[in-house]
RNA sequence: GGCCCUAUCGUCUAAUGGUUAGGACACGGCCUUCUCAAGGCUGUAAUCCGGGUUCGACUCCCGGUAGGGUCGCCA
């Protein structure tokens, strides 16, 4: 059977900054396309700019891709491939497609001699898989620089040589590269190669609608990880920036996206990265977590004082699950003014705050608290759970009015006007502490 | 400014000549409820403008306008 050429795509970042959403989304699309075609996905570090490239940023790219679950089949680093580029530069010079040019340096670091590509000055057209036919007149590009010296090639040259050498079939990259494409096609032609298929995806935009970049405060993937976002949420959300499935189901695993993805459903216009929706996705994925997974992933965000109190910590987990839309929100909940601040310490409150707004009677509040206290007291220590606490009080509360009983109790236990229900609050605190706090409240009312 | 790309609710988007222009996030209301969330129901909200083509345009064409990208010995 005549097999079609195996799809090869790549992600080719320059290690000059922390890996952020803009780069990630490009990598994601190239990865998805390769995987759905059973093709090859290559990571290529473009570090020809020695001044700005660092190992630290390279590591950050690699770690981020790993965290987000994008695996690559081959890895290259351009600084390891100087000899290959040298060969091509020589070939281009020999064939008359490039020449050594004498220059008048304009800036510090400029060379007096560089290698320029001899522009044939013609019209170049290509069919972009997303945008259709794009045509340029390359005349205005002039004879552009392809190397600072025989050992120091720059972007256009290395990019083309590598894409050719690595057998790239599809170049899936950001729209900001559209205007580089004619130059690169010219180089492909000069080395006697057929240009690959291009697909320029729209850019990710910041709130001001300009290209998301490090300088504009783009948030790095590492920071999202540090803030406790789940990689599945990031992947899912970013895949939906510029692409949309045929139906309306948006919560999708990477596997599902790979199955459903098509380039012709990719948007042409840029998309603003909206953290609110990311939060929503994160919540969706948190709610799918098993209790064990939730516990272990939340662990890094639990304050130290609570970690040493494993009994209370375990009792808090259930509540955490329903309060949090990303793990990074956990520490704040346990701060003094957070909803779970009462776990560490009773917040100070005034006697008025114990009174239910619909029946602000001190006598009623005191009587109900007293009854609640007795009910809790009667529960055996080893069955002091949210469930049993509720059972012991519920009937009484329904008789006297739930607000009349529950509000003062919750306030007595937490001292907060926003908090979990009194049953869970008492459960977290434990019998002894709960009774102590109720007693303290009763003193305030007398 | 030259060249290139783009244009549907605030945001992400669906609808590839015929829909009451659909969904999601956010926002508002209601329900639930001792509070706050969550959850359920529900509401407000969009085809940039002007010309064509057509029986009929979000959809096709042209012109504006607006936004973006790019014009490096960065990638």
C-alpha cells in the first residue's frame, strides 16, 4: 500500500523567558495534530541567540511540557548543530544564493561582515491551512541576514534547515510568523527543498488585545502550577482558545480533544486569555478528583499549623472540596478573615452578633445555645460527627426555628458571619472545643 | 507609515445562503438555605459600518472603519 508521508510537527521555542500560555497553546496545537495523525512531535530549542538564551529557561520549557502532559518524540538544541548549518551556509554561498556582505555597524555588537541571502525579488504564495492563500512580494524584504558569520547562523536559516533536515511536514505556529514565511520559503527553494505545509494559528491576547508576551505580564505555566491549577484544566481551557468541538461539550480530556480536533475548526482571530474561565475549568477537574487525590494535591497548600493536627485537617477536607476552585485558594481560607479561619482560632465577636436577625432576643439565643450545648454533650466522644451532631439538634431547631438555633450556634462556634454550617464547624473543632466556645458565648449573653 | 492577518453577546465561541442568531464563562433574578459558597432554574447581552450579488445574507464580493501582527546582525 502506498503510504502517505508520516506527519511530523514541532514546537520550536527560544529559551529566552519563562514558558507562558502563548507558547503553550502553539505547542499544544502542534502536538495534537501530530498525535491524531499518528505522527511525530519534535521539541527543538532555538537557542542561536547566545546572549538571551539560558539553560534555566530551557529547563523551564521542558518541565512545563512534562507537567502539562505533552510528550515529544525527538529533542534537538540548535546550539548543538552548528556544523550542519555551516554546511548549508557554504552551500548557499557556493550556489550564489547567499554572499558575504560588508557592513557599516549600526549598533554595538554589529559585525562589519555578515552573510546575506540573495533575494530573487519575486512574489511568493502559500496555502495556509487555516487562512487560505497568502501572497507576498518579497522585493521589499531586501537581502536579509542569515548568519552573523559562518559559525553563527540566525533564525531564518536555522529554522528552515532544521525543518528540512527533520522532515517536517506541517509547520503549526503562531500568526506572528506569517510575515516570516515568505523569507523561509525562499530559503527552502534555495536549498532545493519543497516547503512544508503551513498552519498559522491565531495569537493569544492579553486584556489589552495585544500579543500575550513576557513583557506584558503573561503568566508563566510554572506560576499556574505554583498556584495549584490542575494541568488537565489548563490543557482543556487552552485547547478551547481558538478551537471548538462540533458539539457544545467543553469539558474534554486531552485524549478526547486529540480525537475530535480538526484544523478547519480553528479560529482565525486572536483570543483573549480569560482566567475566570480557567478557574471554572479547574473547579470541574477538582470535583472529579477522588478524595485521596484531592488530599494529596491539596497538601502543598495546607498551612503548617493544620498539617500537625491531622484529625482536624481530615475533617476540613470535605469542606475544602466545595469551597475551592483552585488549590491556591486554600491558604486564604485558613487566614484569620477566611471562611475557615475559625479552625485555628475563634474570631472575636460582639454579643449582638449571636442574635438571629429575625428574632434578636438574647433570651432565645441563650436558651437555644444552652440546649445545643446539652445536645452535643450527650453525644459520645467516638461518634461526634457532623451527621450525629445534626441529628441531635435538628429536631429541636425545627421546633424553635432553624435560624433561631443555628445562627447563634454557628456564630458561637466560629465568630464569623460567613462560615460552614454549625454541624461541620462543631465536627471540625471537636467536642471539647465546641463546648468551650458555646460556654464562652453564653457568658457573653449573660 | 509599507506589507500581511482579522472582525458574532463583556470574554471564549456555534451557525459554511433560509435558525425566534445556539452554547459556555462572567453578570442579574429566583429556588434551596442559619450565613457564605456549591447546586438547580432563569434573565440581560452580539452579527463593526456602507454598498453590492441574491427571492433571501452572520455567511459570498467590493469599499471603508477598527483591532492585531510584522517590518533586527531576536526568535
